[in-house]
C-alpha cells in the first residue's frame, strides 16, 4: 500500500463550498481500481488548509489509473478551482511492516 499526500490550501472564505464539493467528488476517486481509502482533515491552526491522504494499493493506481480516467476530469472540475496555490502531491511507502 502507498499513501498519496497533499496539503490543500483553499481560498479563504470558500472552505464550506470546498467541503460540499468534496462530498460530491469522493465517490469518483473511490470508484478507481486500487483505491483503498481517503481521509480529509482540516487544520486547527489554519482553517483554510486541509490534509489530504489517499491509500492506494499501488502507485500506478493513482498516477495512471486515476489521473488517466474520466473520473479525474470531473474531480478537477469540481475541486481544482478551490486551491490557492495548486498543491504539491507526494507518495509514501511503508518503512516498517504492518
């Protein structure tokens, strides 16, 4: 399993709109083969920032499967206009078993 990670900086004042759009967008990513789960957490210190963590079976499930899908086109349409600036996305793999 790998983790996709991003800090999403949302345009201040649009957090509620973003959260509502994320509820609509979440089934899109969940429909991709290799998707395991997603967590979206809001910063307590900076309420316009969110931690986005996705669990994938393999890196390819994200970078080829999701990003190459029609679902990703809709995901971008629903969410990308909230980001200021666009987030850096990284991937992490396990170091220890379990």
